[in-house]
C-alpha cells in the first residue's frame, strides 16, 4: 500500500502552532517568551523525548484530534514549525 503525503490543512496548522505556544510552557514547566516557529524544540527550548510525547498528547486533547505518531521522525521534531507540519499532516480522520 502506497502512502501519499497529505497536504497539511493550513487552518489546522495555525491552531496547532497556537496550541504549541500555549502548551509548551506547561509541558516544560517553565515560563517561555514568544516562541518563534523556527525554535528548535530540543536545543532552544529544552524539550525531551518524553516531553515531546506529552506535548503531542496535550495537543490531541486541546484540539480534539488524534495524531498518528507511528511515522514521526527526528526531522519532524526539529522545530516548532516542523512539529506543526507533522501533526497537521498526520491527523487520523474519525469514522
């Protein structure tokens, strides 16, 4: 079965970016100034792999979506922007 890359929904991506900005301080348990889209999740913000999972779970809850994280890769976790792209492109459609 061939997988086709889904074009991320730009409105959803905007919501995801907004939610990441709101949820990251809670996940990291620290105040954060404005978070630029190109901020590196691990190097700039100090996110851990456990924190990444927590962030994605929080995003799913906040936005009432389900994300297929099976295909998530290192590049998807490089920055706030790449994570938003991944989440927007991997939302599981509800039946």
